[in-house]
C-alpha cells in the first residue's frame, strides 16, 4: 500500500457516489482504528454486504495483522467469522472474475489516488482481485494460526477451502454424455430427468450422515440438480449416479466436490435397498480411479461424521489417513451441529 490506509479510507468516504453499505463499512473501520469498537462491530456489515468494495483492500490487511498476532478465544472467533464473511462475499462474484489471473494497473488515472471513483465495473474487478491476492499471500499463515475449539477449526477449514476454490486455475470439464464402468456398474452424470429417482431414494435414513437430510420437496431436488450441473460445467464438481449394467437397478450416488489444485473431496451414498452388499467399496474404487486419471489435485479429502463408523472403516480400507476433527455449524439443509472427522489421501 503506497499511502496511509486510514487517510485513504477517509478520502474514499468523501466520494459522493458511495453506497450506504460502503459508507457504513468505512465508518466502522475508522472507529476500529480509533479504538472505539472492534472487529465484531464490522462482522454484520460484511456478512450482509452485496459486493466487495475498494476500502476492503485496506480493511483486510489490518484484520490479517491482528489474526496473526496472539489473541484470545473470543477475538479468534470474530476474526475467523469475519474472514469467512469476506471469502463468501468474494465467492458471490467468482463467475465474474474467475479468469482474472493477474493484478492489473489501477483503473484510475495515474495522477489520482486509488480511492477516487472510476468505472464502477473496473473498480469492482480491481477490488476483488486485490483482495484475492492479499488472501492468497497469507494463506499458509491463515492455516497455521491457532484455533481454540472445533467450531473455530471448522470455520478456518471453510475459509481455506473457499480460498483454494477462488485461486485462478484450470479445471477438468467432462463431456455431458461421458460414462464410466466398474465391474457390473455404470456411472453417469446427473440430469434433470433424475429428479424423481433422487426424491424416491434419498431418504432420511440415507441422509442421516450427509449435508442434507432428504429430498422431500421437488423444488429442493430441482435446485440440487441445477447447481450440480452448473458446477460440473465449471469443472468444480462431478456428480455421478450409479446403476447396475444388467437390469439398470439404481445403486446410489458418488460425488467429487470442491475440486481445486490443492484438494478434492469425495462423497458417496448407497440406497437403503442396496446397502450391505459391498457397493460402497466399488463406488470409492471408481471415483479414486477418475481422480487419478483426470483430475489434477494434490490431496483427496474424505470427511465423515464422527458417528459414521461404516464410512470411516471404508476410507481407512483405502489408505486414507486421519487429519483433523472439526464441527460444522447448522445450515438451512442440516439443522444441527455436526462433529466431523477428516481423512486425506495423497493423489
């Protein structure tokens, strides 16, 4: 940063075209620098923001500076939640800026300061890329920082995962009609026509240890398929339904989620009718084969609920090693705290 960040933000707040949320965020930041409030006061403003702003490129370095220093349990909690709010906010514009691989010159005339408003689209792009550079430079330090409980560890892992996804990279996009075979099973991409199949077979018993309880509502199924297809076109996931080659009986589903250069996470489920027949082994064998052949990533993740001993036994059978434990907070699709165990395997 060439100039004093506090002075830059003060200048920025003098711009007449700022939105109310930008002005609020800037005022809160200045109050923090004066010791009149703390990072918790800024948290809600970032969580409810619609877009990254130029002033965030001044706020974030000071937040990271505090994050890397010795801190209390409560301070660490707020810092992590604020970091998560920032990367989630950046994730909203990922499709707009995902191909921006370098930090270009300021979108302002050379004679003007960074905080003078130019073309809003270029300004937004610059702010987004600037924040990504700041976060990627500090990624290892973010990972190494101490957490004080399993909830904090879960938030930190979410921050790191989103950062890995935001990092510019090439991904493998499989043809829509591509299929795979393994012994007596056929694997193919999920389609909109599969909605009734999922609604019928993804029962509460199947979803007990998964991130969603069931597909009881047709709109929920349709949205899951729509989002899966969108992410498959981007190469960030692969969702495959599994059938017997003879008779076409539906066996279950296997997924590769959050695909990036650093990690890719495996998930799978087998229908109630087909459980206990060894299909989980075949599904895991095939998905590992797909990753080995076609997906460039360093580590494969397998994350399970602590109580899911059957799934733990399966991943250990394939050489996955225990890495960490953390707690996931409730979501609209899974209204409970979930104590998770994460296993990893080098590609």
